């Protein structure tokens, strides 16, 4: 291979990619040569992301569907394969967060987080893998978190879902590796984005993050893209069922 990280000719779906980390991941794959399919729950949320990638010289496509709706997922994946082409890469990034003390979590909030952050990656992953398997090739990357292995107060549902993502990744590896599909997880640390602005602008919380992270800083979305390209490329063809933490060393220390 002249360049095992080259994604030219590959088509990638990134769920939850209209903004934030998802959009940054889409940019990373596009810059590596992949044809990008952006995704959001509602189509109107994708317009700015499409314009941004096109202004950068790329030719993205877009699809809208609710990742928690099994019928909508099946229809959406089918439309991509028919209108754009066979999917080579799936990045399961769509997710939500609810910050509530454990004793106060409403049942519907618990259910919403688990449905979006854990069940949806299974549903979307299954729909895509069923099409990848006959082709005997494919890359699936589930977006995990430092909360896949660490817990902190106020985010019990999210922590539970992200812990489940680590094991879902291993379960998918066990069943799909024989079909030529590699399934891994990318686990970001604390990343400064518009969605986390309230956290990194909080002096006390930000000081805790930088003090707890050996690298001594918040991560940026750019920090994630190299690891994602690796997991989506031929460079990782014998890497399977792994959780790659991109966290400045947070999970390596006590």
C-alpha cells in the first residue's frame, strides 16, 4: 500500500454530523479522501454543514432520519446505498446528554439517553453491517467516551450508555470480523466544542479537567481526526474490537 491511510473512493456515513464533534470527524474523513454522507435528525440542520464542506472543496451528501426509529434507519441506510453508493465506513456518533443527579433522573430521560447513545448504534450498525457483510469489507467506528471506563456524578445514564458502547464494540467484532468488517470505538476525552462551552468556560470545572488530564489541556476536535482516519483506513485492518482513548492520558492515571 502506497498510503494505507488514504480513503479515496470510500463512502462514509457519520451520524450526528451537522455540528460539533460529528462535523469535525466528517471533515477529517473528507480530508483523507472519503466521500461524506452527513446526517442529522432533521434535514434543515444539515444546510450549514453541507455549505461548509463544499466551501472546502468537498462534495458531501446528506441524509436525515431519527436514529432511534428502526424503520427510519432502515429506510435511510437504503436511500444512501441506492443514491450515493455502498457504504464502506460508518461512524456512530449521534448522541445526547442529560445532566441530572442519580436520585432525580426521570425514567423518560434515562430511556432517551440509552435509546440514543446505546441502542441506536446497535440499530444503525446492524442495518449497515447487513449490507457490508455480503461485500466482505467495512469499517464501523462507535464513538465511546472516557465515561466508557470512568464515572462522575450527574451523568449516570450517559456513563451507562458509553460503558455499553465499549462492550457493543467487542460484541460486534466477535460476530462481524469473519465478514471482513472491523469494528472499533473511538473514545474522546474532554473536548472543547460549542456544545461543551458551558463546561470549558466554567473556571472551576475547566481547572478540574486540565488538572486531571496529564496533557494539561482540553482536547480539540482536530485531536480526534487522525485516530478516526486510522480506524477507518486499511492501516487498521488487523485492529478489531478495540477502544482507542484520545483523552490526553486521563484514563491512564489516577
